[in-house]
């Protein structure tokens, strides 16, 4: 598996394909909430298994802090290290921007996954798109 920063239209469409499969179809998030006004200003990443897109995420800088968003992996590739590859790439993007902190809003079922990667929960549970989340931060 290989994760890349999106550089062209087809790679962006590959990222959207995975996001729609996971968030819109599987988790029933309305597409108008999933694809938002920050798409054009975010840096996107997509994870490929050979030529097939199997994971995605995006990175933005919000109030001087790096923010990982829309992290997702197709069901067929979960528990194979795919999520860690995506997060490593996003952390690399943050470091390239000279940032030393990354935050994310994790679905509560994924909180342990992010803790394993060094993230610490800094909020109470809150709802986003009808799904419980917590805010997590990692310093590097």
C-alpha cells in the first residue's frame, strides 16, 4: 500500500470515492456534510493498494494548528495498517509546514486507534453528523 498527496483531478476523485463509500454509504452521513467548503483549500491524501484507492484523508491549517480530517479506510483494508499510513503522511505534511501539533476530531470508536498513534483526548464527547466524536491532539 502506498499513500500519496493528491496532485491531480483523478487522485482527488479517488479520495472522494473512498470518502463517499465510508462516510456517505456506510455511515449514512449526508453528502452535503461530507463534501464541504474546505475541499479546495485542504491538502488531500489517498491510499492505494496497487492501483485501487482504499483510504483517504485531508489536512488543513486551522488557527495555526494542523488538522487531520476525513480519515477513512475501506472496510476491506481496516486492521492492515492503512490508517497508520494515512496518518503518517498527514503528520509529514504538518511537519513540512513547520507545525509541531496536529489535532483531529475522532469518531469515538476510533479513539483507541489514535491513542495508539500518540494522540490525547482533549474534549468531552460531542456529536458531529449524528456520530459521537472527541477532539484529540498530538505534539511532535
